[in-house]
C-alpha cells in the first residue's frame, strides 16, 4: 500500500506543493529536448532523402564541434572558423557519398546502416587522433552567445533560466524554419522531397541522386555543427557526447523516422518525460533511470502507433 | 578436382536432406574438429589460447544467437550485450546459491534465464518492425545494464560490484577460476560451442528454421500460410537470447574470470556482435564463425602484429588506428561483398568444384 502511494500519489503531491520546482523541471526537460531534437533532425534529414539510418549522426555532432573549436584555437575569427568547419562538413559529405553510399546503392537497409557504423568508427579514430581525447570548450563569446542566467517569478517561487538555453531554443526554431523554407520553397528542396517520395521516380525525371545525397548529408552536417555549438556552449564537446546522441534514437521512433515536426515534438516529449521521471520517480528506484526511461516512453507510444507519432503510415501488401 | 559430388548418389530422403551431403564436406568438418580439439591445444601458446581462441569461441556463440534472430528471423536486435549480461549474472547467482552443482550445468541453465528475459523484450516485435524494433531493443540494453549496476543482489552486495569467480572443477581439473589453465577452459568452451552449434544447425534446417525464414521474408505471407507470428518471433527471441546468455556466462567465467561485469555488457558489445553477424553473413551459421573471427581477432592482430613487422606504435595512436582500420574494413567488406564472408566462402567452394576446368 505504501509502495503504491509512493509511486502513484506522492510524486503528484510533490508537484502541487512546489509548483515552481515543477515548472523548473519542465523547463530543463524542454531544453534537453531541444538538443535531442537537434540531433534527431540530422537523422531524419538523411533517412528521408536516402533511407539510410545514419548511426554516425551523433559522432558527426562531436566531429563538427571539435573541428570548429580546433579552427578557433588556430586563431581564426568566429565567422572564418564557422566557414572553415562548414567546408570540412561539406568535404565529409562529399567523401561519404563518393566512398560509401555510391558503391552501396540499392543494398538492403541494414547494410547501409552497418556502413554508417564504419563511418562512426573512422570518425572516432580520426577525431581522437587530430583533436585529442580531452573535452574542449566552445568559445561562446566569439559567437555572441549570451551567458549567465535570469530568474522569473512564478507561482509563488521562481524559475531560473540560463540565457544560453533560450538562445539554443531560438536558434533551433530559426533553423527549423529555415529547413522548412528550404524544403518547401526552393528548387533543391523540391528535389529532396521527390527523392524522399521515390528514388526511381525522382531518377526518371532527371534528379541526380548522387547530388541530392551530398546535399542532404551536408545539411545534416550543418545541423550537426549547430548542435555541436549549442552543446559545446552549455558544457563542452567530448567523445562522451556520442552516448548522449543515442538519446536521439527514442526521439526518432517516437516522432517517426520521416517527420521533421516529429523529431521536434518527440524531442520535447522525451526531454520533459525524462526529466520529470528522473526527478519525481527516480529516487524511488535508486536513481539513474534517465538512461532507459526515454526508451520506455517511446515504446509506450509505439505500441499504439508503430510508425511513430508523425511517421508515414505503414501500408503492407503481399 | 578433388572437391566434387560426382558419383555420390543419394538414395534416401535423409541423405538428401543431410547438412553435409558431400563426402568431402564431412571430411572437411572432421579435419576442422580434429584441428580444434587436438592440434590447437597441442601447438598454440597460452597467449594465443586465452586472447585469440577463447574470445573467438565466445563471440561465435553470441554471433550464432544474434544470427538466429537477425539473419534467420529478420528482427534486428541491439540488445545482445545485455542478454549476455543476463546469462553471466544468472550463472553467478546460481553458482553462489547452489555451490555443489557443476558449473557447466549452471552455464547452460543461465541461458534459460536469458531466454525468459529475451521473450519479455521480444513482445513488442509483434507490433514494431524494422529499425523501429532495433531502437526498441535498445530499451532492453539500457534497462538491463541499469539493473546490473543498481540491483546489488545480482552481484551479491560486493562493494566493488564485480563478479568474483571461485575455482570450480570438473573431474578434479579446475575449469573455472584463477587456477584453471587456458587449455582446460578452452576445452570446456569448445565442447559447449560444438554442441550448441550442432543444435542450432538442426533448428535452422528444420521446421522451426523454415518458419523463421518465412517470417523474415514476409511476415504477412507467413501468417497467411498458417505460421503463428507471435510464437515464431518469440521463439526466435528465446533461442537467440539463450545463445547470448550462454555466451555471456562463458565470457565471464571461462574468458574474463570475473571482474566488472556491468561494463563488459555495454552497448558497444551489442554493436560488435551485430558487426560480426553482418560481416560474416546474415542467415549463415558458418558466417557467424567467420564474422566472430574477423572482428574479435582483428584488433589483437593490429595491436601485436603491426609492431612485430616493424611498424612502431604508441598505445594511443594504436587505439586510433585500430578504430580507423576496423571502420575502413567494415565499409570495404560491405562494398565488396554485402552478403558477408559466408558468401565469399560459397563462391570459393563453387570455384573449387569447377577447378581446374571452369567451362
């Protein structure tokens, strides 16, 4: 009886008795969710356009972040470092398309998935060789990112908000808007959507698959770079981030592999659910439940919608 | 020339259905078994035994398990590492609760515990498919890994959280623990692997294996043909986790000899075994062995082989180079032969049949 009370009722009593803490937890969840969503966004872009489940996305975030930091350390001004990192990401996209994707065209999905594992390994090896294994910090001042925090009085208490988190949310929103514009209004965006719909049909109207893949991997690289900067500004960039990137996977299955809004909303749901679960129910189970809670939340949703919240409806034929 | 079936007539149905229908194949498998049982223990050094052969056998077992699930039934799982962990912890608990019973019994029994957990986490597979399922199995990986750390009962409330392996004997010879020689451990492991491979081979060639493959090729069609999807998929999960569990118990007791178990069964282990299955060849038992050999021996070769041929390497650089080389080789093999090393083996056999007159 007592155990049931502790699990089912006590957390809610706590929520009501300290509403400001509740709001603070939700805010932190939203912030974590934005970062998960940024990583998931890169996955979705690539999965939509090429059907590749890109396991390397998390590593690309680390790699992009470390590249930027390395360029800054060489004394380049922020804009030049940014441009140089973008160039590196473009080269990466180009070489992945040339070396990995082109020879593997038309192979089963699982083979391409495996190939992105190979890419991950290579990126880890190269990254550690060039940048070293230690965590590095992004120079936030150079990017005019605000620092410090402010407090909002709310419900008889106050909520502390880091300025950098607000900036992250704004930048994420801007980037999603930009991506939406790019997909809906530009020529290349239309080509991307065509490829996402059907490779064969796109080929038959003269869209170059190879070109589209380079573009889409480059777009994922840009998203990775932004995610790397935002993450680096909050704490620091290290190879351990790769594990955090695994959190983007439940976000993906929750939102659906092919949906950009799904990635965003999935990210927010996972972020908030995870923080609430950890804060209110975690102590009952000995803590650290963050590591698997996200997967169970996603599983719960999946049992009702096997294609994710916003994924394309699965139609099966014989 | 010498490898061909001309003149070997099959006069009964059983001989037509035999796993090794050609006499040369039967001789070949006999030679391989003789090598494994006699020559390797005779001539290999302790180092090769304990850091090449034993890991290879453990990984082969795990790879066979995952191959049954992913290669034969078409369900991608990223939780193999955790299922191996269940086997290791189950074996540890059984061993400490019933110290009188032989350890080999517990290593095999541990597989059943792992199978039960596998069935539990396999239930979503009925509704979720493809990569969605792969990510869903990560739930098993992270949840079980969390259990290994947070439930102290599993490691007998040790302060260090490590599994302690005492000496256990078979016919008076220590096979587990600090006093066991690599030869003894190797023999026990080899026997387990041979028996389980034989069982797996019979499973996949029989009715059960056919229903697995039907589900893999198209599950709706299989259902229409009267195959119960729930039973078939859960059986695949159970058998696969059984193999993984036995492999995990073997890994902890016959290879590592105890230690920090929660760390040994992390997500990288799951990925590594998936590599083995795919590099080796999906839906091929011999491929599991090839894949396990490739992935488990490659780092050892790079680590000790490169300095031996005069390429000097510092520890850190070696680590990085191994990462790059493994990654590069994975991509290379996928491009050259997406159907895995088992397919190369098949092509080789075909060439051998034609040789020396390929027309």
